[in-house]
C-alpha cells in the first residue's frame, strides 16, 4: 500500500506502508521531519498532528473524543485534522494522502 505525504510547500513523498501500521509509524520510519511524535503514539501530545486530504476524510473516519481533546492542543487544527498515531492503516486506505501542517515544519 502507498501513503503520500504532502508538505505545506507542496512537495510530495510517496511511501510504502502496511496494513496495521499507523500513519505516524510510516512517517517516523521515513524520517518525515514534520511528524515529531514526542509521546511515541501514546496520544499525550499533538506533535503528530496532520491534515487528512479532503477526499479521504470520510474513509479514514472521525477522531475519538480523546483524540479531539488532544487536537485542541495542536496549532491550527481544522475539520481535516487527525493525530497520525491514531490513524491505523487498512487495505482500503491504499493511496491515502496526508497533508503536513506548516506549523510543524
């Protein structure tokens, strides 16, 4: 499966991923510098904040109440915001596009 990360400047990076991995794990393995993941995926910070591309929001699904609360700590969250540690990849997410926030660059 493939995930595309897009920087705020429009640079795209296609990465191979596997079902069961989180978007955060894929980003860290590829040294995507905009994903800091200070808490290591424990959902106790918002340093893995991303924006799911609009056409993928419904397929990825909504954030949990806990994740929504944590997203309030992110810089410039919006309706496409998610914590990348909480997006677990499934086969139907092949081709997922993730926009990296300018604030984490």
